[in-house]
């Protein structure tokens, strides 16, 4: 069924006058690998093809879904990169994916009908909605992701990676720092090891050969070196203890997290980490998962955002085929009881979710009784959580409760230096890092976002990054008190007025390009100028899922770097919004 839907989608996209011939060729090399939870999974041989499908072709594909009766429930496309397809089909030139500094050129057309592997009947068996990741099944394999090359000021020519000329810019589809889980899928079996990924609804086993996925949040740009499997919970390959910058504000939380990995269920159980958004709570959760599995690959580890936990529970009720919520709750709980480590992110979103809270209560009791590790995070201390019964709050405090505070100046400088080093940013003047660190103090997200904006401006204008450039780019963002007073509804209104569309259209369901782009820019500005979480931003835009918001933010982040018009529009809107406050 998924192949039939994809073939029909390709046909409709090819008829779309907004899609040029060169772009259409990218559809031919994409192989459908399954559907589930509102998503169609595709496998492609190149990062370049993945980028084109997730950006330029995304809206035409979603429009095509609405014209196909069997595909109207599909709301997004998840693309996996499998370099093995290059050699299997022999139809994609290894050196054809070079990207010019101003505009990428597509590789030559590939075989429009590549052979998909046969899926045995046994692989079609449905799996539970919430599955765990077993490290023992994922020990083999290396990432096919390639390092990103950045131009230094004055450099010209094409951006080429060190591996056969493939462009290595990564387009991310998930929000690991919010603990997002992506829908599952059906798929073919291969002889390769299973790879990390996520699931939200019943799926069939997916074992793509050599597939790698990069996942980021906010302005983090990830170069993945760890494998992933869409049928398993996602652990962000870039969030480890090695990449976590310790400081006085987080040292105790980091030490506690490391202790948990060495003795799960014994040292601090549960471990409850709280603090404001963007300080690294979820980074530590991913690091716990990675190190625990490195120490003991047989452990069953699950990382889940509270929002996805709630969705999983609701899906359980709908999928049981019965009106009994008790039976659905039992099925839901059973999927979490066989874990060795369960990490639940942002438990403040359990507020008012009575039935889900009841299920979480029993899951916790079972895991704790059997000495299985549980880790929670929240934006406030457990005692300040609202809408959650006292009996669960007291259990949150049974183990160790620790906070993460805003980093001090020295830590902020190191965070910026590490980001610049990780992403090959060409910054010679250390005073740049100190200037940013002194003026942006509330979160890591805020720090890294400003550094990304500065480097984007420098690259677009071919300028060296120095203090003069930094003060020019950030002149409208200081003092920071102005940022704190900005209301998201004002952002929506000002953006809608700028693009001459209504607020209702901005928050509505239309997927027309003249509305979609302003909506995505508005979401980006909400994330950049306020402290709202992804789910909260999604609620402002007609109750959209946080993954939709994440896609918008990632898309505009990339466009700000590569498209001068978008950069100027975002800068103009930022200035307008701040003038209103």
C-alpha cells in the first residue's frame, strides 16, 4: 500500500507546476519503507536528496497526500539516508552531489523504479506503540553522515564534503531535546544491525541497512555518528556527557546523571532534574541513555516526552477496540514495565491528564519496586507542579531532586567556543564569545541562537566575525529586557500584517505557500523571542503538533543562513516586534 501511495504521490507532484524538472528527479530515488502514526517513511541514498524532499518538496508532497484518499491521514514525511542504496542501484553518481555556495545543484536522475527489498510476512506483525531500544541489537554499524564544510571569509567556490563530494548539510526531523518520538512504520528486513529511532503507533520491525539520522533541537546542528532505527526510541547522537559543558550551575546534576548510568536503579531512583527551558536537562537524559548502553548494551532504555506519553495513552484507548479505558491502560502500562531505564521529559505537561497520571503512577511503582531506574525532568521543583496528585509528587521526591541553573559567564563562553568548534565556525577573536556571553544569560538555547545568527550574517555578507560585526547584528537585541516582554500573539499579528494575511489564516489549516512560509517564520520568531516550549507554540497555531513547529524552526534556521531575502524578512520582523515593546 505504501508503494502505491508513493507512486501516486510522485505522479501528482510531477504535475505540480511549482516543482521544476530538476527537483522532480529527487523523487525517483526515494524508496517508501512504511507508514504509521501519520507519517510516510522514505529511504534515500544521499543527504542532498533528503534535504530537497524535506524542504523544497515537502509542501507539494503534503498537498498530493490530500488528493489521495488512502493518504489523507498522512501529515508528514520522514526521510532516512541509506548510502548503501548508491551501490545497490548503481544509478546515482557518487560525485554528483556537490553544492555551490549560492545554490545546490541536484544529482543526475536515478533509476525511477529502484528495487525495494522484499518484506517477509513475519515482518508485518504489529509491535506495541511504545517500544524500547536494546543496545545489544545496535552495536554494529557506522554513520553515513558526513562532516559539514564551512567557508571562511573570502572563500569562494563549491562546498564539498570529504566523502565523494557529497553535500553534508543535515536536515533534522526530530526534537530530541523535547523528547519527541516519531511515528512508527512498516519496513523491509536487511542483514544490517538495527538502528536507533522512535515510534508512536503500532509498527512493523524496521531494519534498514546502514541508515543514519541526524537529530537536533533549536539551533544545534548535528553531525550524526551513531546509527538510528525508526522503530526504537530516539537518543540524540550528539547529546552525550562528552558534549555537555559542565559548570557550577549544572555540575551536581551532571554528576548525579553519571552515577545513574553506573548503577541504574540503585544510586538515585528516581532522579528528578528541574530547571528553566534551554539549560540542558534533556541533554543529560540523552547522555544517561548513551552511557548506560555503552556500559551495558543489554539494557532496555526508553526516552519519551510527556506529550508523546499522553499521545501514546490516547492511541492505546483508540486501538484497543473497546470502550474500557482500564483495558487500554493495562496495555499501555505493559509496554513500559519491561524497561531497565525509563526517562520521562517535561512532566509538568501531565497537568490535568488524570488517566495518564494514573497509568504513570502504576508504571513508576512497578519499575521502582523492581529496582529499575526512572528519570524525570520538569521546569519546576516537584512541589510546585500543578494538576498532579500528591501521591505521585511524593514519589518524584523519593530519590534525588536536583536543579540546573542558568550558566555563569565562564560556562557560557565555553559553550559558545564548543559550538563554534563543533560546527567549524571561523571565529578568531575570543572577545566575540565573551561579548555574546555577557549579554545573553538566560539559557544555552539563547546563546547558541545568537551565535548562529551572527555566523549566518557573516557568511551571507562574506564578512569576518569580529566585535564590530557582532554589535551590528545584535544591536537591536540589547537590552534583553525587551525580549522578556514580548507576547507570542503580538508576533503572530505583526507577522501576519507584514505578509498581508489574516491571523486566522496564520493559525488555520491552509497549506498554501503564501501562508505556510509566514506561519513558519512566525513559529521561528516565537521560539527565538519567547521562552515558550514547542508544544506551547503549537497550541497557538491551531493545536499543531510540536514536530510541525520543530520542522518550521529547522527550516527557517537553514533559510536564514542560505537565503538573503528570508534573512532580511526575519531581521525586519524582529526589529518591528521589539519596537512594539
